[in-house]
């Protein structure tokens, strides 16, 4: 639910802006922005599908407008989104922990290093391909632009710390941390950013119900 809310509350757009300010000028341009944005998104949603849908809706049209091949743009986002189920909080880790009674916090910590290694390799491969094919880069962001992007996105960037930290430090269970993430994301969209509506939140809840039913059916069948 938190991942779906990110899309309707303006959190995704701010994370993409932060990524663009950091790496948009490097070989690969918006492709590398997609890789970094998916890493940032993975610390909140825990779902590859949610990450791909959120970042793809923003970046694939932008990449096509910058004359990236459509198949390459889609491939970059699809590949980068696979970090979502590895970087905590991870839905598959929650599923695994509930089935075989393993500490979710320990599973989250176990996924951190592999997830970061995936991100680093994907960034290098994207950079190499884009440099070899001479794909366009974005203008280098000025110091003021980077500070503005960081300031605008600081509350969005704090979400992974709030979610994962509350579990790892024993403040909350995985279920309680999920509730914290939903409330935090909704607060950003309704009070801070003022960029969402009741209808959009209800639609996000409906999408979440469909996705959650698949997970619950998997758990029930495995038991």
C-alpha cells in the first residue's frame, strides 16, 4: 500500500528528481537515473512490479523523448526494478519469513549487500552500453539545483530509514512498520505535498487489495 501511495502522493517524482540531479549528467543520462531511482524506490515498496510501474511511468516517456530506443528504455527500467525484492523491505522476504518462521529483520539485513551489488553492476553495465552507443546525457546540475532537489526530496528519502530502521532496531514488527510506512506516505501526500486526493488513495487501496490477495493465496497454499 505504501508503494502504491508513493505514486499518487508525489514521492516517486521527487525521488526521480534527486536521482537526476546526482547522475543525470553521467554517460547514460536518464537510463542511469532509472537505475538509481529504482534503488531509492526499493527501500519503500519491496516490490519489483510497483517500482517498475512507478519509475517507468515517469522515465520511459522521458527517455523516448530524448531519443533512447523504446526497447532499451523499457529494458533498463525492468532490470533495475529487480532490486526491489532484494533491498529491504522486501515482500518476498516477508512471505518467506511467515512461511518458515524466520526473523524478517535478519532476512532484510541479509538482502542489503546483494541488493547493493546488483545496483552497482547494473549501473556500470548501463553506463558502458550508453557510452558505447553514445546515448544522450542531461546537463550537469548546478550546486543550487542539487540542493533544491535534495531539500525537496529529503522527506521521501527518509522513508526507507523509517521503515527498515523500525524493524531492524526492534521498534516495530514487520506489520507495524508497514502501517507506519502507509501513514508516513499518506501524510506526505496529503499534508506536506498536497498532491493527492481521496479518490486516488482509494484507487491505490484497490490495487493493493488485488496484489495482497495473491500473496495471501500463496501463503495459504504453502501452509
